[in-house]
């Protein structure tokens, strides 16, 4: 069987990770048909650095040249790029968030339907072996979840809140465990930081489960963990940096490669062997959860100001 020809759009940070993971784990199944960055000059330069072909424009990426595309550009560009590819009938793995608006999500799903194509959404933590094991271990209703996720790139100005940029990873896990049947939400931050760099979300579900998530971009040691308690008194802890899961202090699983698992699901979907583990409908609901948390008037006012600076 011939290899799956894959294009990568946005081959810098996350896109380069996708390229590396494909080369190291799926060289027998996939080949890089080319990359595309925001400009032809940037694409050409990166192609030389990475030893891959490149496309001059989005219009050059056609179904006769590629079998699938990985879209790893900034979130606000996902709708425009993904829509054009999906209408051509090209399967897409679109990095999180699927889009930054609900209208964008709807347009992508409509394009996939018209083009008879498919969308896999890159909520990588949902492919984390520790998260997958947690779901098999849970035998009683969840009563409490707490998590923190930090990043060092405090100076990176994206115009996107810490909720959508960073917390979304943990929100995707919470959604897969508890859904969106919320009773109340509250979003706050440290007074010395902007909404781009910090957010604390507190959620109470109608079944009584309580969730508190923190996202922080600051020049400090990285922390990324989640604690889960169930109605039987079991205490689970996920350490995201090494993909380990503990239950009542006992190590259950450690290691693995979340991005590799994500890509394997995508390749299997392209070959018709599987369905998306995180489909477009679920990704849309995760975005809805982000947007609900961003309804804090202070966040809205901050980003209105940001957009006119």
C-alpha cells in the first residue's frame, strides 16, 4: 500500500513537532508531501531547514497532491484554512482550538460534509495514556477536579486569553469526564497579570462535582498536573510532563507519546479504520465551555482594548 501523503500547514512550533513525530514513528506509513507557512519565503526557508518540499500557496494543496493535511497555524486562522481544504475533500487534523468562534466551527463541519471529508481535532491531552487509563479506572462519580497548567512564554502576545490558549487542554479532559451540565462558573485572575497570562476557572456541575483550573504564563518552573477525586474516596493524580497516573499514591502508568497516539488515530481515520477520538462536535462543545468562562466582563473588556491597540 502506498504511503499517505501529508502536508503540514504552519510548520514552526507545533507543526515541527508533528513533522518530527511522523518521521520517527510513521515513516513506513506516511510521507511529507510539503509544508506551507504564512509566506512563500518562509515556507522555502523552513523547507530547506527541515529537508522537505514546500507549497507556494494554499491553492496549490490539492487532492491529487496530498491525502491529508495537518493544520497547526494560530487558532484564528483555522476556519479559513480548514474550510478550503475540507471543501476539496481533504481530511484535516486541525490543532486546538478547532476554531475560535462557534460560527467558525459550524463552517468547518459544513465544509467537511460538503467535501465528504473528515476532521480530527488536536486536543492532544485526550490522547495522553494517563488520561486514557484514568477513564478505565474511574468506577464512581467524580466529586472534585483541580488542575494547574503553566507555560514559560509570558512575553508571547497572542491576543488570546489564557483560557483558550492554555487552559483549553484541561477543559477538554474535564469535558470528556463531566460534560457541560454546569450549575455555575466563575473566572478570576491575579491583579498583576493580564488575561493573556493568567486565569482561574471555578465550575460547579449540577451533579455536585466541583472543578478548579488554573492557567498561568510566567517565567517560573513549569507545573502541569490534575487531581481527581471520586465518590468512593479514591484520589487520582495525573502528572502531564511524564504522562503518569497515580491512584491513591500508587503509580498505575507512565510514559507514552500523546502526539504519536493522536497521529495514529488520524492516519487510521484517513485509511477508514477508525473514527476521530476527538471529533468536530466535541471540539465545538469544548470551545463553548471556553467561551462561557470568558464571559467575565473584565475579560471581554480587556480583549476589546487589546484589539484596538
